[in-house]
């Protein structure tokens, strides 16, 4: 099997796309040719892969330089969506953008200025353009080239360019590469390969998924897969045939295995969204008992190996040893997500274990209205996903979900209220709330998170153990009225929380009396957090990429149960409080990328410390003499600069080893 580093950095397979790539360059690089080109073809034929390969081509990059933007569209194409995703991709300092209206205004000005040079905009997976055609003046720029991928021709929007199915020999090459047969360590008879290729009819996605699922498998498994394919109709351009073929890879997962359930869980998140791996591991820890002893990330890695998901990282480095995966995300091909939803939809709606509710244009799905006519009949779903668009009306019906253990809410409105029916979900264990679910993992700097109200409803939930909020603004008013006695873990990503956590009148210990783990990531308004010291049951505290956090509270030593402290990329933090010496249960200390950290306090009390990460602490010129008393210290993670501080101490710290890592690709 390929290892994690191979999986996370694996480039898309582009077999059979060379001719198409040359033609795209001819049509889009030459002056006077089409300004809008619609790359069209059936699901799974490689449209998105070709579009990404086009963006990575050296000749294309030479022409457009930094003016290349890739926007994933899905079901609704809008100017504000394009604006927000371009904002996310800008490398330079991003201006203050308060809402979608100002984002559209910014886009017009940006394109006029950037469009003085050649500019490429890729719109991936466009479904409809009827509403967009009348309101796209921002995109009418002379030097702008637009490449669109779509299953339909989008007549009237641009010139169509069709992708054909792979030839037999191209398909043979693709399945060999997908199954890693070209490394000469595996052999599969030619006739078996050709039978699989015949059934897949040149569909790149089917060949890739089936090939990955058969990687390093014995010949009898390959033969069995051929027999299974023979039972179904051959793949044509019909998506139902493609789903039938892909289902064989799902069926190949161990019978009744947790891995099958984990695959189906991936469908709870919006199409094409890069979902942080932590969101999944939080769910799986509660649902299947997958915790630190059985690393849940291995399930994502296995699904990636089989081509049923894609695990990607923002750094070229192994995952954290204690189960925190802040830089790892996953996504799914839209057809594979459709397969997962199809597999979860075989029973009547009120009997399903997973419930997907998508509200577009403010209209509830017809089946909800049908259920409501039956006087609020309870549904048996254990996992519920609700997605709404920017015109959602905030009006909820009183759905009854008494057995739900996981609730995933994704919304695009600037203000969002938790549904009233949440307070009756007495079995709820995990709540994941994400604003603007169509955006990539990182919000643009300066973009205001959405206001979340009705937070007090959660106080009625006796079993709620995990909350994850992304792109949310938490007001002090909400915190004053909440008490979550069962909550053990809260993760805040790209949230606005500074005023709440610095408000000394709020007793966090009253709101979260049994909190064990707190993760605060990319919350740039956080300057201080004095109330955190009252959370005396904390075992893990992660403050990551909080770029304005100037100081830790002086009384942080009150956290006597703390085992893990991460201060990664707190770039203005200059010193640690002296009370840190009282953290005598601390095992892991991460100070990496604290670039202004000048000195360490006396660490003699950290008697159980085993690992320190000190990469990119460039201002740290010396270590306190007390580090010699860290007899349990086993590993120091260094770069070239910090290695010089520790190397002279190795003869006196017999158990210590220095682990060198190159700097990360950092955000």
C-alpha cells in the first residue's frame, strides 16, 4: 500500500489528457481565440483533473503568472461566490471585506486592476448558468480567460469542448498506475486487466477507484472483482451505471466493518468542501469508539488508498502523534459522494440512519412537508446533515430527531439561528456548525464570521460532548446564558471569540465545567484569554495560528491536569508565564513558529515532559539551565537553528533524541 506521504501529495492521474491539454492551450493561450471555454463530458471522465493540469502547466503559468484562480462552483454560480473564493486564494494581504455585497464590489475593482495582465479563471463543476448570464458584468474584461467544467454544454455561455472516453490502451495504463502495478512488485494477467477495462468503458474515475481498491491484492481478488463487474451492466454515459461500478469498491470493504460506516459518514459534508480531518475524528471517536488508541485518521487513509476519498495536507509532514490533525483535510469526488448518499437512502426517510437535508432557494425538500403532514412523526436518524444557501429564511419546522447523535449544520447566511428542535435532541453527542460551507478551509483574513444565535438551546442537551464551530462569531451574550455540563471538547476554527474569552465577567468554568480539550485555531481577534485558567479539568489546550495572542494568562499553572499545550504559530507571543512550571503533568509542549519567543522560563517543574517542538523559534538564543532536569524528555523537534541549542546537552540527557524536520508549508 502507498504510505501517507504518497497519498497526501499524490498528483492527479492525467492519462489520456495530453491531447486535450494541448488543445486547451491552443484555444485559451492565443489572442483572439475563445474567452470562455466550456469543458464538458460525462461524470468521472476527468474534466476537473484536466482543468487542474491546465493550471499547473508551465506554459500556462508563464502566461498568467499569479493571475490563476480555481473556483469550485457546484450547484449555484454567483459573482459573490467567485469573489470569496478568489479572496481565499490571494497570497498578499487581503483587504477588509465585511459581507457578500462588498465582496462583489471588491471583485469588480480587483479584476479591473489584475486584468491589465492576462488572467485565468477556472469555474469547476458548473451546473446552471441561467441566472448568472444576466449579471456577470464583473467578468467582462479583455484579458480574462475563463475555463469552465460542466456535465452539460451550458449553451450560450461559451464554446463547448468535449472530452471523450479513454481508449483501451489509455485505460490499461490508467488502471496499472492506479493499482501501482508499474512498480514491478505486483503482477496481474493481461486478460484480467482487459476485462476490467472493458466493463469500465474508458471512464477514468471508475478505472481509478477500482484500481486503487485492488492495489496489492492477490489474483483471486482481481478475478472476483471481474465476476462482480460482469453481473452489472457495462458503464456508459449513464450515471446510474457508474454508481453501480463504484459500489463494487464499497462492497469490497470488510463486511460490517466500521470502515463502511466511515465512508458513508463522509457524505454528511457539502459537496467539494475541504473538510478538516478533525471534524471526522470527533464524530468517529463518539460513534465508534475510535480514539487515541485506535487512530481514526487511519480510516481516512484507507479510504484514500481505495480511491473513495482524498486526504490532503497543507504540509509535507507526518500527522501529529496525539491525534490532532489541524493541517489535514479530506474531500470527495461529487459522484462518489452521490454513491454514499445513494447507499444511505435505501430505506424510507423516517427509518434511515443518516439524514441529508439540503435547503435551496428557501424551499424545504418535499419529503419534509410530507412528514410534517403526519403530525411530526419521529425520525430514527442517528446522523443528520442540514445545508442551507444564502437565501435561507431561518424558519424551521418542528422536526423530531430523538435518536440523533451527530448534527452537521452548514449555512451561507450572515446570521444563523440554531433550529429550535435542537433542544429536543436529547441523545446528541456531536455538533458541527460551519458557515459558508462552499468556501475552502481558510477564510480570507478580514472577512467577518457569521453571527450564531440560539446558542442557549444547547444547555438542554445532557449528552453533548463535542462542539466544533467554523467561521462563527460568538457573542458574550450567548456565553452568559449557557451551561454545558457534559461537554468535553470544543474546537473553534476561524471564529470571532476575542471579546467573549477576554470578558472577565464570564465564568468559563460555569459554562463548561467538565471540559477536557480546547482547540482554538486561526482566531485572529484573540489577544488574551484569562478565563481559560478556570477550566481546571483541561488536559489538552491548543492555541494555533492565533496571530494576535500577545500573552498567556499568568495563572496558567492552575491547569494542573494539562498534558498537551500547543502554542503553534502564535507569532507575536514573546514569553511564557512563570507559572507554567506548575504544569507537572505536561507531556507535550509545542512552541513551533513562535517567532518572537525570546526565552523560556524555569522548566524544572515539568517533570513529565516527553516532547518539545521548537522549530522556527528564531529569537530563542539560549535555554534555561533547568532543562537538564527534564529526565523524562525523549524528543525535541528542531530545525537547524534550534538544533544548535540542544545538541550540546545530549551527553547529559541520555534519553533525548533530536528529531529534525524541515519548515512546513505554513499558513
